[in-house]
C-alpha cells in the first residue's frame, strides 16, 4: 500500500530541502505531496488523506497549529501523523504543538538525516 | 496666644494679696506695740509719782514752815515782845499759805491725803491765829501762856506731821520701788517688743528680698520662656515644611506661616489659632483646594478625619493648582497631633518621569526580547537551508557523484578532498551559528525571566549519566578517558532536570575542547549545609588566574585568539552561571595554567520528600 507524505511549507527553499531529504523514500513507494500555505495543506489533507504531514507552523492563510487542530477534528484525517517543522523552538511552542496532537516536533535548522530517521520511524519504514 | 498667661496673672494676684496681708499685719503689730506702750505709760502715770514728790515737797515745806513757826514761837516765848509775836504771825501766814495749797489739792487724795494733812495742821493754825490775834480769856497775844499753848499745839502738830512725813516717805519709797520694778518690767517688755519688731522687720525684709528674688526669677523665667517661644517660632518658621500642632480637642494651637500662607493659603481665613481641624477641612472642601474633594466631600472629610485621628503614615494630596503635598500626621503623647506638610511636587514630577522612563525601558527590553526572538527565527530559516543543503550536497557527492568519478587523477582527488573539507567547515560553522542563536535566545529568556522552570528533586547519578551519554562521542573522538566518582548515599539535588543536564553537558564539552589528551573526571559529593556539588575536572591547558573571572562573562573566550582557533559561542559558561544562580546555587572554577581546570557547581539538596517540594515556577509572559 502506498504511503503519502504531505509537505506543508511556504518557503520554497525549505520545501525543496525537505523533499530532497526524504526523496529516497519514493523508491520505497512513498508518494510525496507539497502545499505552500495552511489552507492548501488542509484541503490536500482532506482530499488525499496522507499518512504523514510535515507541517510548518508559520504559514500564510492558516498557521500549522490551526491546521493540525482542524484536521484532528475531521474523521477523514484523524489517523494522519503530524511532524511539526518550525523555527519556533521555544518550549511553550513545543507544548502547543503537542497539545495540537503532533507526533514529533523538530526545530529548524533540522539536519536532513535526522528528519529522514524521524519520518521513517513514524511511518513505520524503519526496516528499510 | 501665650499658653500660661492666665497662670502668670494668677500669681500676680496672689502676691498682691500677700503684700496686703503683710501690710495689715505690720499695721496691727504697730498698733499693738503703740497701744501696749501707751497703756503702760498710762499705768505709771496713774501711780502719780510726780504728785507724790510734789506732795512730799508740800509736806516738807509745811513741816519746814511749821518748824520756823515753832522756832519763832520759841523765840517769842523767851522774849515775848510784840516784834517777836509779829514774827510768829508772819510765819503763821506762811503756814496758812501752805494750808491753802493743801486745800487746793483735796481733789487728789493720794499719798497720805492733802485733806488729812490739812486736818492735822488746820486746827493748830486756827487756834494759833485766834490766840495770836484776839488773845484768849483776856490774855494778850504776847502772853507767855498763850505762847506756850501755841508752842504746845504746834509741837504736837509738828510731831503728827513728822509722823505723817515719815509714813509718806515710806509710802513714797514703796511707790518708787514698785515703779522702778514696773519700769524695769516695762523695759523688759519693751525690749521684747523691740526684739519682736526687729525680728518682724528682718522677716519683712527677708520676705521682701525673697519676693524680689522670686519676681526676678519669674521675670527671668518669663524672658527665657519668651525667648524659647520665639526661638521655637523662629525654628518653625525657618523650615520649608508647613507645621501645625492641634491639641486633644483638635483645635489649632500653633502653626508656622508656611503652613498658613503656603500650604493653606487659599483657606487662610479658616486657619486661626483655636480653629478646629474639621473647620479647616471644610474650608478646603469649600474652596476645592484638593483635587477630587468636591465629588464626595463627606466621604473625603470622613477619610481625612479618620487618618488625622489614627495616622497610618504619610498621605499625598494633589492640589487643584497642580501642587503635590505630603501630609504627615503624628499623635503626641498628650493626645495632640503634629501635622507636617511638605511640598513634593518636584518629587512627584520626578516619580512620573521615572515611571515613564521605567515603562520606556521595559518597552525597550520587550522590544529587544521580541527582536531577538524574531532575529533568531529569521536566522533559523536560512541556516536550515545552508546546513540542510550542505548535508544533501555531501550525501549526493558521496553516494551519487563520487562513485562515477574516475579514481587516480591527483587534481580531481585534491578537488574532491577540498570539497569534502569545505562542506565540513560549512556544517561545523553552521552548527556553531545555530548554537549561538540558541544560546543568545536562552540567555535572553533567562535574563528576561521568560524561561519556564520545572523544579524537582534530581537524581545525581542519572544526571551525570545523561550528560556523559550526550558527550560520549566528543571525548571518545579525542581518545580521552572519562571517570565518574559519585559518593554513596548522595541526596538528590533540587533543580530543573533539562537545565542541570545542559550545564553539565556544557562543562564536559568545554573540558573536552580544552584537553588535547588525558582524562576528564566527573565527581559528585555532598557539601555542608544541605548542598550537593558536581564537578568536572580535566587535565587540559588550564586557565590563567587573571582570566578566571572573565570566563563567566558573555562573549569572553579566554586565551590567545590569534593562535587558538575560537570555537563555541562564548555564551556557554554565562548561561551555566545564569541557570545555577537561578536555581539558588553557585558555580566556580579552580585552575592554573598547564595544570588543567576544575569547574564545580552546587545546588541545594532536596532533603524534603519530593512531592512536597515539587513545584513549578512558570514565568508569566
């Protein structure tokens, strides 16, 4: 069964970096989707029902916390894993992310190999 | 008004009464003395001493005349001539003259009595007159028989008069004796009176002197009082504070002009001696002297009166004219109240300025805090790209590009090595920059009180283990030995788990960084006073004594910056110190150049059961 990972990130460079960091998972049958703002991300989540969302916090139109809270209330997206990727590294931000129902919280700058390892762990591709 | 004026008047009246009494006493004493002397003289006068003497003289004269009459009779008896008889008659006339004198004294029947003497002499004289003038029984006046009769009669009278004279002498003597005695007694009494008068005079003089002295003393006291009063008034006037004193009935007793003319100038009419405090307050309300009094005048009045009656420290009043006045009311021991008004307009102005400055500073501080948070965020995004793409570039290089490159070309190999090294530098410096951003933000948060602390009892063994695990790759990479010496039965320490681990990791990382070879020892022990210490000792380069104080300051890496490559952020130890001091502990260093360094920090021991001490300090944002 194909797994879907959605990247929600408004900064093009970072979106590119995240894609390149996990692109090797495509060889393992993972489909990678991308959104450039919160609303688009939420729409894609509901439409595609990805297994994992790599969610930036500070995005136009709708911030990551809100996206997370919204999709948690929707049965179509309730099972989706969420990893926050954010420059907001303060502990109360982390606490808010956890409260919103995130599986992990990674602060920028993250290292690609760390991100890949976390993604593998959460979507259950550790064996690869 | 002069307090005590009534008393002074009273003492004056008292002293004038005393003086009147004294004069009355003197007059009475004088009247008494004069009366006594007068009565005494009267008594002596009644004894008639002069009359006694006069009567004696009369009697002597009568006796002498009688004697001469008798002598003339004797002569006539011897030679009964008409001439001699005439001589007898002459003497008889003298005696009769005496008798007349005696008769005139009949009213004073004193000594032997003039009448008695008269009665003695008169019959003889009458008989002698008849006989010598008319004769007797036809006998001529010159008849020897008649002369003999006359002689016998006069002799007899003489004898009786002599007896009377003797008796009169005796009586006169007695009278004189008594008189002398009485006079002596009188003299004694007079002496007594004199002594009494002298004593009285001395007493009066003494009293007068005393009164004079007392008056002088009173005058001096009054002068001193007035001087003290005027000095007090001067002192009160010289102060820039308004001063007033109210008595127990809340009536104004004294106030300086500053109080009347500066602080209460708009209600000056109401500020008079004797005015009640409430009346002054009502005037203040009426003229709206103080801001806000018109809105709830009764409430304000009640508040002011209650503060006046039970002062609870100074109050500040804002005047309608913009002045600020500090009112300090204090109760005195006798139930009065001292009121001091100070002009604090300038102070208030400065206070407002300071408050503005403080608010400004706080705004600046918050702006700085926000700025740092924003800067750190803005730095993180490009750092993410730099570090991330550098890693991906290296990964692609290693896994995709290099396998396709032909080996053996020296130039190519060198270029590949350079690319690898350069990428390592990008990653290393990128990491350093990331850490710097994190440290700056950490320090800022601690200093701004925004750090969230979770204080709990910490197991020292676990802390050391965690820090050692986190730094294992570092000291293994350099081939350094890592030793742990943790005392048995060590109590838990009280602190924030993540922060204490952060400190220990920092200390171990530093030790690794400055120790080229040798070992690093991490020790933990209990100190006196319920403290637990953890130390990290290395065998590295050490720190010169003069540099040891500086290492805890921000951006102060010590050592020769020209020869030693700087590494780290320069914020590690300052953050450690902030954390340890915030947790109530202390961090110190002991080192000497070339002998290695030992960093140690202690925290309070968690001696109380953990569930009671577990507390969370959350700084408000």
